C-alpha cells in the first residue's frame, strides 16, 4: 500500500488549524493532532533509518519544507506557526461534509487515505464530489442533524441497496445471516437492516446518481445491528466483513444462523 502524501494531509490539517483558537499551529503541535485524528497504520508508522521519527511525522514536516500549503494559498507559515488563510477556510467549508464522512465512518487507513486523495484531486480538477453517509442510514430518525441533500442521497442508496439485497422478500445479515423479519416477525422486523460502507463512497456532482449507485452497491453490505457494531467496535480498527464471518464460523459457539 502507498504511503500518505502531503496533499492528502492538507484538508485534515486545515481542519485542525480551524479548531485552534489562533487558527494557527506549530508543526510539533500538528503532528500529534493529525495522528489522533487520522490514526495512521502500516508503512506510514515505519521508523526512518537512523532517526527517532516515523514516516508519518516526516510527511507532516514536509508540508512546511515543501511550501505545500502556500502553493495552494490555503495557509501560511509565520515564525514556525502555520495559519489558516481565507482561501483555506473556504476550501475547508466546501469539503467539510466529505471530511466528516471519512472521519466518522471508521474507514480503514488505506481507504481513508484514498478518500482524502479523492477530495484533493476533485478540487484540483474543479469537479465537485458528494458523499453518501452511513451514519444517516443507521440513525435514520435523526434527520435534522445532517444536511438535507446528503440525507436524500444516502437514503436513496439505502433504499436501492435494500432492494438489491432482498431475496424472497427478506434481507439477511451478510455476516451471520440473521433475519429481522424472521426473528421479530414481519410486523416489527420486515425491511430492517443496516447498510455498512466497506469503502468510502463518493459521487461526482456532474455524474448521474443512478450511474454512481452501481459502483456504490459494490461497496455496501447489509448487516444486522450486532455484526455492524462488532465491525465498528474498535473505531481505530474496523473489521473486514470476511474476517468477521471467519470469526463467527471458527470461534463462535453458535453456528451461523442459517
Ligand atoms: Zn449479523
Ligand atoms: Zn459500518
């Protein structure tokens, strides 16, 4: 897997600057804050030869050494402190929903990096992207917390995913085969399921929703609430669905419920 790039660090860094009282941070403040926010893993944590520093820290340091923020006009270094610029503030506001989506859905490190790259690339290409939001699907009742447009988009994906995965008038948990319909009875359980995003799902604004949904369907999976919670149990390390299935089959006392 590839290492995080400086460009992928821009948006989360601007976000952290915006949270600081002075809208500015030193590199030594930025490194642990970014680490906390993004929870890097794998090769990015490799220690540099002969130095008491890992590759992730080095990338953050390079933001300054390579004038990365300045090149985009997003932020400026003054006496060792990087300050959010107006252009950076606008860029952050435009992409806040996407950043939030990546951060709250506990994606794997590689998917998170890729997502940050997609956002970055879309702004360079001046092609706007939109997100679907998994948390909306879980908390469907809490409509007012999210932007209406994201809500509509995400519930459309949810509806299509449910239709796609419904077989013989029932939809089963992909991991344990639990059926809300059977367990609780039709009246209470029919049609209930949670939709897990395996990878972040983005849509270019100028693309048809229907076209994107085909791709989106490949990245979602229906899960019962227990399996979904197990997958997100450790937010720093969400499980792969296949790993959970293996665990159920090999280590679970009960066999799969099919
Ligand atoms: Zn399940
Ligand atoms: Zn999920």
